[in-house]
């Protein structure tokens, strides 16, 4: 069955960096585009970034452009999100999701940016 | 980016009520719209994709309709398990925008 498992969240100081990973299994990872989506505490869902199946096309939300980098390793069935220059407003649960309009999301990993 | 709005933001209803939530897109998204249900501490659960297609395993009391810029999610007879927050999401564009959510609570 399809599984997406995020890891790498934690507590980081403002200005710090963190790298999130999403391990995929149960499907042909290289056939699907992937996204990162986040949810701040008590808030709604916010799309963060998209990467095409090959990794050649990438988009970011304006709120993270220039600070976050999405990547994937199709050989390792893994998706990544490198987060630099973190701000308090980046505090959220980060989900990886397969495609769009998809029922396949991970369980989420919490990122807390605080001094 | 395509902007998504939802109404109402909060809805108080009773078990057995028929409930309708509206989602509007700032430009046409054809039928590339999904509806999700989310409960506290959980990942969103897909209910409807392509505006009106029921995800496998989702009860038939959930239905979706619409195309272009206006969409609705209907729960034909609200059940206790349905008290949750509902989000629409457009995937016409790879900037996968979400609506702000509609919280359905107990009247």
C-alpha cells in the first residue's frame, strides 16, 4: 500500500536550517509529482512547494521562495525539503503529498522555530 | 496564484441535517477540485476528487458538484463522525491552493 513517511522536524532557532525527508513506498515514486504542504498551529493548509516527477520543474509559494529548496531522489524513493533562514512563521506541521487532489499524504512532521 | 474561498467559515448543524459548503476559485479550474476532511491532529482525508468523484471508501452521503469557478460539497445526512473541518483544494495549477476551511460543529 502507498506510504509516505516524513521525518526531520524539530525545534530550531530563528535563522536556522532544517532538512525534511519524505520516504515513499508502495508505488512507482518516479511516476508522480510531489508536494510539500504545511499547516501552522490552529490554521489552514498552505501549499509550500511542488516538484515534477523527474525533478526538472519546481515551484514555490512566495512565502518560502529563496529560502526553501525542494528536491527528490528517485533512486531512493525520497523527497526532501531544505529549509534555510527559518522564521517563527514557518512553525507548522509539514506534510508531503503525492500529486494533487490526492488521498496520499504523510502523517506530518512538526517544525518549531523559536528562540 | 489561483485564490480559493469557502463559505461559510463555520457551520453549526445537527445530526441528520443536510449540509452544503461552497468553494469558489478566482479563475476557472475546470473540474480540478478536491475536498478534504480534517480532524484535529490528523492529516487531511480525501473525500472528493475531480469535483464530483467519490474517493473509495468514503460514505455515499458525501457528494461534490460544480465546475469552472463554483463548487459545492454536500453531506446529505450529517453523522457524528462528520464534525470536522473541510477544505477545498484546486489542482488545475501546480501551485496547489487551498480554501481557508469550513468548520462543521455541533449545534
